[in-house]
């Protein structure tokens, strides 16, 4: 796994960064992703995620996580992967507002760890093509998300 964490405003400490690396590795293992899978996580302020949401999703509010997939399913890398078997797989970027995560933890009466874990795994699943728009897709995605979180020890 190649994980890069951008924490330019120092919104989390090194212990929290290490915890994020651990849960990401755990999720990658559960999803059986290639060892050379790449992901970037940007820890941003509430204002910054609001700005990103407005600019790129035309949604004028802050949210906990925004995912930007490199390969959104429209273009297949199968041919290239067949030619270069060890080609790294770049999932894309997650932007996470720990301020919103903290608000959600309080609102849903979860620990901060549970809510942050939920947010990270949710984003990773989106980057791997899972979605929750249709009820049948939501059942699959949320079921897998809860399975990963429970196995990690982050029960509701």
C-alpha cells in the first residue's frame, strides 16, 4: 500500500496519522487490494471541504468526506495492466474534514474513532466503485463497510 496523508494545517497529530495508516491497510487487506495500490488522504478544515464541495460537486455545504476516483469506471486500465502487471493502482484522493467527523460522532453518539473509521472506509469503498444510490447497492456497500469496521473493532 502506498498511502500519502496531507495534513498541512496540522489538524491531526502523528498518532492519529499512524492510526489512519493502520485502518487503511486493514481495509485494503479486507478488500484484497494489490500491495501497490495508492491512495492520498487530505485532512482539511470544514471551510476547505465546503469550498471543494461547492466547486466540484455544486453542493453548497460542508461534508465529512469527498472522494475523487482516478478511474471512475469509464476508462478501463485492463489493457495497460495486462502489459505491465506491476503497474501501481491509484485509487484517487479522499478529502476528510475532521471537524465534520467530530460533529457527526457527537450527533450519532459514536466515538471519534468509530466515526473517522466509518468515514475512511466509506471513502475507500467509493473509490473502489461501490455506491449507495440504489437500495440494493446501498445494502452491499454498507454491509461491507460494517463488516470491515467490526473486524477492526469499531462496533456501533
